[in-house]
């Protein structure tokens, strides 16, 4: 069995996964209005480059929204949750880079 198939995650697929704000709202149970507010506050960033176009989000944004939602349910403010998740993502990215170097 190849190394690529050893993981339960299809990382190539996850990197290409892009969905609209409605789908993100359904997946995360966070209202679209709140997602737009978080984007306005620069907590998340949609992949949409032009004004007036539908907002599109990747897997990374979806996970960030889920994590922030969980922290806010535990009593964190939006700013505190965002800072904590940003640090967590930075740590995970460093681990992924190290992991790729070991292969």
C-alpha cells in the first residue's frame, strides 16, 4: 500500500474543496450573517476576490469557523478565540512542514 493511501484524509481533495457561504453555514451551524461579520472583522477570509461575488470558503476556513464557534461556546470572546485559533493553525502548519520534510 502506498504512503498516499495510508491516511484517512485525502489532503489533495481538502486543498481543492471550496464551498459557498450557505454550505459553510449548514456545515458549521453558524449563521451566514455571523460568518459575514467574522469576515468583516478579518477573523476569516473568503476566497472571493471581487465585490458582489458569492463568498467562497476553503477547508481551512471551515475548520477555523468550527474551532472559533467551539471556543465561543466555552466563553471566549471572538477576538480571544481568533487569536487562539491563529496560534493553533501556525503550530499545525509548522508540524505539517516538518512532517513533509521527514518523508
